[in-house]
């Protein structure tokens, strides 16, 4: 009998039927179909969310063909694949992004409207997957977008947190955290793949034995195991047929594990253990740039890394005879040290489960991994207490000891007679309580190490990873961050994007350097005027939103001065506040003062346990209360704190900014990526020479950038000479007046204690040197105010900012990674015809 089913590889994918048709009428029908058959609703009973879900499925139906073709092509073809391992992916909403990539925005909008529905209302139903804290997670999302757009075979691996980053509410000026229930109505963008579940071991002990060839081997006998279930989300490239996969792991109890308890009749005990397992992927740790040495966090890291490596091995063995060439077919990028345990886990999988000898296993491992460092802050460098580590991952600790042993032998040969080097470089920190240093494990186990901006990479080489740089200079390189112009221009700023397209066409969306053609138009007075007009309209949108959300009226003609990012002392939101209070004092002292009207807009979350950051939020809101309601100020300054800053809100705010606040202490912000989003949307930057600000200023031109503050060298030098912030307080009257006003309780209903921790911190320690930078910041802000009065000149600077920002596309970053680190090439997937025919 002939087989009924054809082998999968020969099954042609022809799914161009009613379900995926593209006429307005077909889309309308498909929407109702999905509403009926997927949501189980008729239009009469459907909620807005039902309609959103139906809409999402209707879009998804139209991208599945690309996704399946891509995966099938990768399965058949020996392509080198990038595996991006990240504990965070801060994707933002999918719907519009996918419509733009598919080039189906207009027909869908029409179809929805012709169905009598409000398109925007449905779009707003989407819960954004907030599976990240900030820059690091958002970078991973931009990189997934660029990998697909550049047609690079890639897979992203992470954790499917049931609760992502908390929602922030402001109550009486304080941050209140609310759990993020992004999955409560279901997630139409993911598909569960339980058939590819992986088992992950934890705890227990190891034992050695001799295998049938009398070779010494180690076996890990775990205390418990957890099942990882993959959930796949297609990541579509922009107007290409490539749709890569983001595979996120959910923890579930494994079948086998509750047997024992179950058998002795302890049903509830068995269930309790089951619940405990599932907590592994419950919640994202909401700390940015601060390690939380919790066991559960280590469990999360090992959980997703082990699942991912086993999955890669499974995929690899589907098309290769052995793992001998694993490193030739895969490059694994470690997004910070969170997945660095992968170095030891790949060794274990090769040694214990695939019977490789040490040298072969090590050769494969160290040629597979590459490591990106994202921070210079010492409190963010991950290290795990040895006892916690050994208890949870006994076999990995043995492997790490063995790696370290060989590594230190190498160091000894390199530096005979220098024991201090051994202590500095060792993977095990033995200076006090013993720790495993994850950055050291990553450096030893990787063939490439990179920072995320030129300055950051230099500081890694000269400071944080100096000893590794000395030992392995060839491993180091810089890969300046970038952001995707699809989400951060086309999607979030359609007005500006359209205007640009009218002038220079749309090639810039994929080749951001083409924005350079705008430079000429900066000299065209009519265009400048038009450009400023557009900005005003976008600002009006944000003003309407603020009015609706906070019931505060802001003037779209005022200068929109925006600082949105995580709240952290090193990012110095409180320096911004010092300037606001300075302006306030000036107007109070001279009510007729001619100031440039400004709206100061803040947004950002504080880690729930970060006292100072939360107090800074309270300070911003308290200052806002006073300033916004003081009749003398007469609306010349407004201060707005917008709650719950996230990707969706970023999409509204970047386009509306005139000034972008990038005011971290020099040497503290590794790169920043918000700085790029602002400038790409025509905001000018007021900033320090920190992170990627340095390169942004180089690109846009010093004359189109408001620079202030100490350089990194100056920061180091002042610190070396014992920094005394009080001297600045004593010698600057405006500064003194500002701090005194806060101290007296002027902004806290007379309570002098509320903000004392901030003021005292500044006066007596000021680790982030606000007082040293205060005068130069305030002066630069004065220059901003003056410059804004010449709208024509401002327009020119704004256009030049956009025109010269091409370098900061994540496409450029990804090309750099591909060429220098991964050695991967694009692999085109056939483009369906209708994609080519549409403009
Ligand atoms: C880090 C840094 C940022 C950087 C981002 C992405 O603090 O400066 O832009 O990663 O590389 N933890 C972060 O967000």
C-alpha cells in the first residue's frame, strides 16, 4: 500500500485560500470566522478583547506560511544558526509590528473600520509581553527583529514568565507595584510545542563509574527534575519571507517526580512539589542592574539554559551525524552573564551525556559561546555563593572547578611568579565568602567578548575585565548597540516616517544610513517649517494622552523635555529635578522672568526593593504638585510623571520629545538605547560623555548636541582626590538654595525628613557626582532654553540629528556581530508573490 502521508519535506506548502486571502472582503470574513471558531463568539456577544483576539489570529494566519517555510528551510539546509540566549526579551506589542512587516497595515485597518469597529481600540487591547526590565531585554527584542529582517538563521531562547515586569501605579506620589497578568486572556502570538519538552535536573549528587569501555565517567543523580515546555513566537522580518522563532520555556512538574510521594499516599505533598516546580517561570525579577542572589533566580537561569542547549542538540542531531561540528553550526550569544551557566552545561551535556573527552568537549564549547557584557556597575556583576551553587548544581560546580584548574594552569604559564593574577582571574572568588564569578566563567568559556558602546568597551578593557583583556586581547571587540527603525520610527512615528519617505523614498527603513539624504533638506526653510509642524502634531497627541490619563493640561508649544528609563541613582533623574527646582526658584524670585515654557516629562519604574529610586519618584511627584499648581509659575513649567512606562508608552513618547535627557554620570551607563530612539525621532540630546552618547554626538555633530558634565577621566580623578560634594554646595548659591528648599520640607508639606535621605546622600557622599555636574548641567539647560526660541534653527538641528543617526540601527549592530563574531551569512527564504507586488 502506498503511504497516505507524504514525507514532510516533500509536502509543498500551498495555503493560499480564503483563510489567508488579502482582499478587504476576505479579511473581514476571516475576522468573523476567527471570532466564531476560535473565540466562540458572535459579533453580538463579543467583547473588545474577543475582537482583538480574532484580529490577532487573522494576522497570524497570514504570517504562518512564512514562518513554516522558514523553519522547513532551516531544517533542510546546513545553515549556521545564531542562538541568542537571554533571560529577558522585552518585545512590546506584536500586532502593528507584524502588520507593518507583512505590508498589510492599510487593508487590515480598512477591513476593521468597514466592519464598524474602532481599529485603535482593538489595537489597544493587546497586553504587551513585558518580559524584561529595560535596555538589556529591549536590545534582545531589537536584535531579533534585525536578525529576521537581515535573513539570518537565528533562534532566541528565554523564559516565558507568567508575570512579566510589574505594572506601576502612582498613589500619593509613590510607586505601587501591581502584578502583570499579561497572559490572563491568552496569548494569540505563541504556539505551545509540548512535543519538544525538555527535562531539567536540579540538586542531588554525582557519582562516578566506568562505562563499558572502562572509561571513567560521572553521572548526576538529581534530587528533582523539572519539565520545560517551549512556547514559540514567530519573529517576522520586515518585508522578507524570513520568520525566525523566539522560543520561551515554561516550567512544569515532570511526570516522574511526584511518584514517590504519590505512592506513599501523600497526595497533597506531591501537589505542593508540583506547584514549587512551576514557580521557576512564574515571575521576572524586577531588578535592573542589581543582582538578586536568590536561589530561584539561579534556578531560572539554569532552567532556560539547559532547556535551550538540549533543544539545540536535538535540532543539531536531526541534520548532523554527531555533535563534533556543533560549534561550526551554532554561535551562542550570551546576553550578559544570566545564561553564562551554559558554558558548564554544554560541557556536561558533551562529557556526561554524549561521552566526549574533556579536550574535545572544551574545544566545542569555547568555540560556540560569545559573551556580551552590559554593565560596569559592580553591584550588577553576577556571582553565586558557592554553597547555593553546589547544592543546586553539584555537577556543574565540579565542571567549573575543572575548567578553572586548567585555566589557572594557563595563567600560571603566562604569569610565572605572579600569584595575585591567579586570585584576580580565578572563576572562584576566594577573597572572603566563596563565590562563582559568572563573568569570569563567561570570559573563559567564550571565543568573543564585547561591550555595547565604544567607551564601554574601552572601560571593560581598562577596568572591569582588565586582566582578561591582558590575557586574551584577541577576544575583545566593541559592538555598539542599535535599535530597530521599524518599531522605533515607522510604527511609533508614522507622521515623521511618511514625511521622510516623501522626500527620500523608503530605502532607509532597511538601510538606515540612507537617512543621510535628508541632510540637504535641513537647508530648506519650507521643509524645516513643515518638520516642526509635524513635531507639533505629535506633541499634541501626547498632550491629549496626558490630559486623558492625568487630567493635566500641557501646552504642545512648550519645550517637551523628556527623561524616560529605569529609575536609578546613576541615571540621575534627581539631577533633572535639581534643575527644575532651580528654574522654579528663579521664577519665584523674579515672576516676570522671560523663560522658555517647558514641560518636563518623566517615566520609569524603580526596582521594588530600591529605596532611593522609589524616593526619587516621590520627589518628582512632589515637586510636580507644587510647581504645577503655583499661580506664580503660571504654566511656564509643568512637571509630569507618567506612570507605567513600558514599550507601548515609549512608542508614544519618543516621537514627541524635543529634548532627550541622557544625563548619567560618565562611566556608568554602558550604552543606553533610549538615547538612540529619541535622536532618531528628531529630539536633541542634553547629555554627558557616557555610553553611546559619545558616538551619537560624534555622528550628529557637536553643534547639534548639548554637552555637559565631567568626563570619565575627570570623574576618576576627582574621586581619587577625595570628592567633597559640600564644596559645590557652599560655592554655588543656586544649588544651595535648591537643596535648602527641599530640606526644609517645602515639597513635602513641611516634613523636613521625607527627602532627607536624598539631600544627605548628595551632601555627604554623592556617589554619582550630581553636585559636581550641577552647574554645568544647569548652564547647558539654559542654552537649551535659548536655542529652542529659534524654532527655525532648532528645526535644522532636529533634521540633522535624524539624518546622521543611521549608524544606530540594530541592523548595523547585527551585521557587525555576524561578520566579526558569529561568521554567519543571510539565507533568503522564497518570497511569496503578493509581497513583491505590493509597494
Ligand atoms: C544595560 C545597560 C544599558 C545598555 C543595555 C543594552 O545599562 O546601558 O544600553 O544594557 O546593552 N542593563 C541594561 O539595561
